[in-house]
C-alpha cells in the first residue's frame, strides 16, 4: 500500500442576497432616555452573529460606543418585517436597513447636541466613544447620552429612526434568462492538500490554504468563525455526508449522528486563511456575506486533489473510500499526477 | 490555523478609518450562550403543554384508502388526533408568498403520499411517549403505487406521476417551458469551431443541514383570541404568513417569537412545525409543542437536494474557454418547496466566475418520490460550483495547463458582460486565486501573477453577442417523448432604436448566419435584448401593479413574478 499526496485548486464567486431581489428587511432604532439605543429587528440569529453585526453597524453609524447599543430580535409584535436569515442576505440587507434607521436617529441626536452647544449641527462630529464635539474644537463637546436626554426632556423629540432596504424585484426572461440576480458577489479560492491511501481508499485532508474576499469584515472574528466552520462543513460534504448514500436508491438513510458520518476532531485539517476586502458599492460599509460561499470551494478542491494524488476523478459527492477504490481498480492502480 | 488580512489589496477602494466596524467585538449574546441561559424556542415549556407526533407514510408512493383514528383517540393521554380535514387550507406552496408556482403540498395529506415519511395524521397527547404510542394505533389503509427516484427516469414517458399539480414531473417555468433557459451567444457554432470539446457529468448528493437544534415550535393561546408561537424558524414573517394561510387566520392573530436559533443552514425555512403546532393549539385550546426528533430531521425534514449536471466546454489550445453548455437536473423530491427558485438562482450564476462568450443552460426542477428538498447553505450554487470547478480541473488536465492559470486566464473582470446580460463589477476572483496559490507555495507564471480584476475587462468583453434561441422543452413535450431539436432563431443585439445596446457582436465574423432584426420570426422572444446594465438594482416600479388574487398576506404582489 502507498499513501499518495495530491493538491487541488478551486475558485468560486457567490451571489449575495435573495436572487432577483424583492426581499426587503426593516429596522427600527430608538434611544432610551439616557442615550442607550435599542435596535428592533425580526431577523434571526442562527449563531452566525446577526445581532452582533447589526449592533456594530448601528454603533458605527450612530457614532456611539457599541456598549450603548442593544439589538432585540425577533418578535413579530415589535420587530419590523425581515425576509429572513438565508441566502447570505443578513449582513447586506439588514445591515443596510440598520444604517438607514441609524442615520435618521443620529441626525436628531446631532440636532439636539447643536442646540445645546449653540452651533450648527453640520459642524458636529462624533468620536465613537460617546462624545459629540465641534469639528476642530474637541473642547466644545457634549456626550451622546446628554444629547439624547436633551432631545427628549428639553426639546420633546424622539431620537429614533426607521430603515428599510429593498432591491426591487427583477423579472426573468423565459427565452434568454436575462435578469438582475443580485447586486454583489463574494469570492474565494482554495488549495487543498490531501493524502490518498491506495489500499483503503481513504482520503485525508492535510492542509488547506485559502483566500476569501468578503467585501468588508464587519467583525473579523465572526468572519473567521464562518470561514473556518464553512470549510469544515465543505470538507464534510466532500468526504462524508449524505442522507442517501445509495442515491438515487432510497435505502440506507441515516437517522442519527452515529449513522450520518461527519469528520471527527482528528479529521480537521489545518486551514490558513487570507481575507481580502473589496467593498461592495451597495454593501453596508462594503460588507458582503461570507456565510454560504465559504463552504463551496473546498468540495471541488478536494475532488481535484484526489485526482492529482491517484488519478481517480470522483464526480459524485461524497468521495467515499469505496468510490476511490472502484476508481483505482478501474484504472489498474494509482496514477499520480504532477507534483505542485 | 492562521488568519491574515490582505489590507494591501483594494486598499484604495476602502476607508479603513472606522471606529467600530472591523473590530473583533465580542458578541452581544455570548454570555447567555456559553452559560446555557439563552432562551431557545424549546425553553418555553408552558404548564399543561401537549406534544404532537405525526403518523407518517411507510411507502414512497401510495394512495390513502382510509385513515382510522378511533383506536388512537381512545389511548390514554391523547387529547386529539388531527387529519387533513382539520386543516382549514390544506394546500400550499412556500413560494406562494412570492406568487411563484402553484400550491402543491398538503400539510397533512388526505388522498395520496408521494414520499416515505409524508405526514397523514398527527396525535396530540400529554407526553411524547403517549403520542408515539397512539401514532402506532392509527390505522391507515394504503394502496401502493409505482415510484420513481431518478431525475432523468422521472422525465421519461410513462414514469409515475409524483405530484398531481405538476403531472409532467417537472416544474412549469413561465407557463411555457419545463426548464429555465439561459441563452448567450451561439454555443453550438462555438463548440464546432473550438480546438477541443470536453464533456463531464457531476452529481451533488442529498445532504442534511444537521443543526444541533432540530426543527420545532411551541404554540399557546394568548389573550384576545391570539396565539403565540415560539419557533426555530430562520424567517419569522415567512413562517407567520405561511401559518396564516394554512390556518385561514388573519396574520395579526399570530404572535411569532424566535430569533435565537440553534443552527439552521437552510433547513428551517419550510414552515411546517409552526402551522402544525398552532393548529393543535387552536383545536385543543392548550399549548402544543411539535418538535422533530433526529430521525425526522434527517429523513423527513427536507435536505439539500441532489443535483445532476452535464457540462460541455469548447476550449482552445491556449486555454481560452469559448463555449460552455449546461444541462442541470434538480431533484426536488415530491414537492416544490424552494427548488424552483434555486434553479433561477443557478441560472443567474452561470457559467461561474468566468467570462465565456457563448453560454447556454437548461435547468429542470424534477419531482421524484423522495423527501422534498429545500434550501441549504449555498442553495442553487454549491452543486453547480462543484461541477464547474471539477470540470475546470478536467479541462486543465486535458489541455495540459496549470489549473490556477486556467482559472485566472478565464476569470471575469470588471466591465465584462455576463450571460444574464449585466455587466460585472467589484470582481476579485483573480486576486483570490493569486493569494491562495501564493499561500500554498503553488507557483504560477509571472504573467498570471500580474493580472488583475480591475484591468483589461470590458471593451469587446462587454458585448452582448447575437444569441441563438429556441423553443425546445415546452411543457409536456418531454413526457410525450418529443425531445427533438426544434427551430432555432437568432436575436441580435439591436442596433439603434429604443432597445439599443452599446455592445457590438463579439463574434461578428459570421454575421450572415444571424437573422436581421427586421426579419424577426413571428414568435418573438419574451424580451428583446436590453442595453447592458451593471449589477445594480433595477429601478423600483413607478406605480403599484395589479395585486395578485387571494386574500392572504403576500410579500410580493408584483404580477411579474407569476410569469417566472
């Protein structure tokens, strides 16, 4: 038996948001009496960090510390409509709605500050640490809390805003497929290094090197979480998972995690990531959505690495040892490709 | 594991002087999550909570002769047994909210079942165990029917009809075709003149979303005739509107609460558990929990559907891909759910991140006797990306070119025209390929390292070519065994007039083969070629269009959607 090394490459792009548009999301922003802001949404936090991303976008736009923002979601009585958390649409759609709402609230906060400081609101700026000051004169300042309090208790104004983001629905031409699918794309390219055991057919992913272009990493740790998790999921799809291992035959469907195979801790490959940011013109601070696309490039990269290692082209996922062994048998043994 | 930010790339397009955006701020909800205090739907355990379990089909395809619930109703702890007759509006399609497709799926089936695990009744009891015991006592008389599992077999003449709403076993697009078309340029001619024609077939397997928290909902009576529903949904108002329709209840009598979900990955948009729990609650007057167990999540809950893709590339010896043809089959399982939508998404995605002057695709949404498919991470894209990127490797191998260099050579760039007739912008494929290769120590030629997404795109690459169209694959033809190649027409990018394009035909050398617009055939393609547009949102409609018929809340009453 021999363990063969192989290296495979794949590159992809990924459409951000619901295809064809027509999928609005809304946000409501308001300040409490002392300048603590609440963001009301009906978007879903699946664990991907919806609440955190919208909170950071709101803080950046309002010009207040992130600690002064709390995101409340999802109660249909209080949260305005959102199409949902799918299609890599959360950051892009909801983030933009939050920006619209936060800009409206910020303008009211700055008007109140201007009145308190007896200056023009256009001359004010926020430092993101809870202060509003006259541009060029940091000494003439008021806290965001005091400005919000003054707005409500002296000027009788709500420090609030409402936002919606909608990409209007595109039609689709039946004859040519002409359409406007989405407004921006994320990108990725990935190199997978594998070993293939020509006796057992087992494929082991040894190393992954990747580059992901995400527009803007609103929260780099959450992006990292998506990229690492997504690559794991893609590796799992490439080598392990299916609900129908004899597809299209319906027999042998797994019903629990002891039958539905997934990589264990020992199967996780080292993954070195580069993050690129080419801001999307219509993304919130340029942000796209890394959530879905990060799982895609590793599947073909692994298939291509297996071919490079032993000359077996597995065209149907998952790449099980059985398929590799059948391929080796058909080829009369391993046919290693060029070392890269 | 390492993570690096390549801030040097696209730096001139980015303002990095931000306060909060770009910071690794700790998540707002992390303390609750790591201390086990975050409330998920299943933490709302009302006093007197009842539990629901479903009676499911053991057959892949069967007629229901009768359902006898009398024995089950007498079982200890059983509060109620539901059948389809209890569902106020027992036929729905998820994308009905978008006016896309016809209602094709019952909440509880009454006449027949089309996949193993399809629910025909539901028992509500004071414990899950008692509900399960009673499920075993529901007597269903089945008449098994022939079934079909393979997408291409399902389209053959004589295959069993899976879904009565779509008797051809395929979704109807635009009320005209059994597939969605993409036509750009003249693929057949380009294949004929290419140095090499390279074919392949690739298949995506069905995959379980596998969230740790399975699908579930708890519904309870609220005051003033309202009902509250705690849910694991990925789309709160989508599930609320779906429940409102199935239960024939104004949407403001429903109060949905969710937002903290134990993973979704696309498997929590089908909105089945919510109307079921609510129906149980409405009919018993008590709180009802309906939660799938792991087996249901894996075999009854909709997976990522299987896809089969045939690719044919026309390639020149220098690595330029001059034509690419796709035929794709999405295995929707027994009902539409969201597969029809994913196909349009896939159509807009082709031919992948490359600029290829001649592209065509036919994608079919096929019904088979298996668990309905639904969304999963990368929906509509992941399967075809596996096909495209596997095929790129095949092409590289066949013509003896470095796989990274082949990608960079063919990569799309700012200003290029895509087959769906919008101009590419904000591209970054070349840079990703260069960086990934560099990180891995994969050496590519200097010329390829010097290329950029921002350079040498557009120009001739921005043109919409004269395009060959056809009327093949009209609804019903395939099932009738008429799959022959039909009449071809060429639509040229119209010079001048009100639909002028700024592009010139990319392959004008054999212009004689292309019909002049003045000699247009009596049947016209649905839309004339439009001026190239960048990938920006189309303008909002000026005036509200005719609202769609129906009394239930819809998110889109734009009549245009129904024509898709």
